C-alpha cells in the first residue's frame, strides 16, 4: 500500500496480511518506506507514522478496519478484492475505483468498454453507456475521479484516474456478478424476502438509509420502473414483489 511516496511494508519474510493481523504485529513487523531525493528510506512503524498514514492512505480504495488500543483507535487499510461490494456508497463507485486502482490512468473509451462489454456491470447499449457516463460525472463532481485531457490535433482523449477514496462501511453486502447491475441485484434480493411484497418506503429505507447504495428517491424510482419494464418485479396495490429471475445483460 502506498500514497504520495509513502509505503507501508512488512519486514522480509512476513506477509502483509500477517503484519496487519493485530496491533502488536503492525508495530513489530511494519515499516514505513519513503523516498528521499530518489533513495528509499525505511523507518519503524510508530504511533506518529500511523497518524500520518491515516491521512495519506485516505486516497486509496480501501475498507477501513479499526483497532482499539487502550484509549486510542487506530485504523489501517485492507485492500478490497475486485468485485467485493460493501455498504455505504453506490456499488458502481466501488467497482470503478477497483478497476482503476491498478492503473495510473485509463481512457474514457477503455473504461466504458471494460465496464459495459468485458464485465457487463451495465448493459452495452446507449442507455447503459449514458448511465455509466452519468456515474462517472457524479464521481468527478464529488472528487472520486480525476481527469486528464490529452489533445491530438482536433481530437482529444479523456483519461480517468482515482481521486479521493470512497468510504465504505465494514459490512460486506455481496460480490459483483458479471452481466448484472449490482443495484438491481440488491433490490431484487431485498424483495425476495417478502411474500406479499414491500412498499416503496420500505425499499427506500433499505437502499438509501440502510445500505446506502442509492442517494435519491428518483434513482430508486428509475430502477423500480426499469425492473417492472423488464418483468423482473411487479407492483400491485402499492406493494412491490419479485416476478421473474433477473437475466444477465
């Protein structure tokens, strides 16, 4: 794990997972490596360096674990596996940062292709691409994505890279499935728990206030209307319930 020249590493022979397994291991096996005038310098992991890294590692795509040590609470990062989705923020935000984290930058064209054609987390059609561009725009406006514009004659290339890290909760919700919109899956799974169906307000409380995967009423309305159109769910007398299994894109 690194950020702006700082790296948190384990001593030789110790895995990163073992180093972060406990507070004692973190102090015993952790080393802070930073570059000074082109030369890497290694220092022991201390309380002071922990506080510094808490700020600097904030830009990484991580899930935060908390260690309670006496009166202090120290947080350290644990890398999300690709496709692991947690509560707290839109899953598409999570997947975009997961796709970008191993690259210094990715062109907009390549990112759209990765998302809608290779992994198919949204459909590879005009509405799917338009919605994905809307997601990228929201992420940019909130600082989760940065862009670089490279001009080539009269044309230009838009490059995306990770901005500030998304913040999730430590509650793993589900693993993304290629060919499926994770938001749609979450709504379907929620409704599948109701025999008679759930009201709009119950779904709203779950998706917005509960797991935090949607931000607005209008977003939820659009998803429900789409799922009704696709014949995955139905609405009868104000109650929504599952109808047919979701098919992959």
